[in-house]
């Protein structure tokens, strides 16, 4: 009777170990799915920030150019020129602060202006955007872009909208 009881305990321990391993495996799959969902939500939120801040920078460049000497077409040399206009002796701001690229956390890449300065910004973050349509009309060129580099927030004074 004692040998039979010992065999049952070992079988029960083995069965419990299998259940624990299966539970850990199922929880691992669940946590991987949750992690993917969180990463997707964070990326989508960062895309919204990218669109908002990129548009703010484009608008700031536009206002910077509009307040310059008539016909001068002087672009800012950097984002810092938008934070504090170096052309005047008093404090004039077009942008609250020099934002970092929200997709990478690094500095923006710049769309160069003819004659120097920056005409706009874009992100060089890796990855494919989740948002591929339903952009404001001014950003119609963003539709179908497969990289964030295609989202160029630039002020083109000679045209009413964005160009690629």
C-alpha cells in the first residue's frame, strides 16, 4: 500500500508541474499581446504629437517669414530662431520651445531652404506610420507614405500647400 501511495504523490507532482508550465506559457502569450497593443497605442499617440508639433513648427516658420522685411524671404537658421527671433532687439516668439522629434526623441531633420536656413522639419524615425490617410488638406502629400520621412512639415511661400 505504501509503494502505491508514493507513486500517486509523484504523479500528482508531475501533473502540477505541467499545469504550472502551461499557465506560465499562456500568461507569456497574453503578456506579449498586451505589450504589442501598448506599443501600438504609444506609436499612434506619438504620431498625433508629431502631426501637432510639426504643424506648429511649419506655422512658426510661416509667421517668421511674414514678419521679416518685405520681399526678403529670410528663413530661420534653426528652431531656436523661432523661439527667440534674433532679428529684433526685443523678445519675439513664434514657437514656445524647440521641440524634439516625438517619434525618435532626437532632433528633427530639416528641409533646407534656398539661400540657407530651414524651410521645414521631418522625422527620420524608423518604422511605418499607422496613419496613412485622412490628413488635413495641406498635408495631402502624407497620404500613403511608408516612412515618417515622407511627412515633411514645411512652409513653401510660393505655393498654397505642401509639395513632396
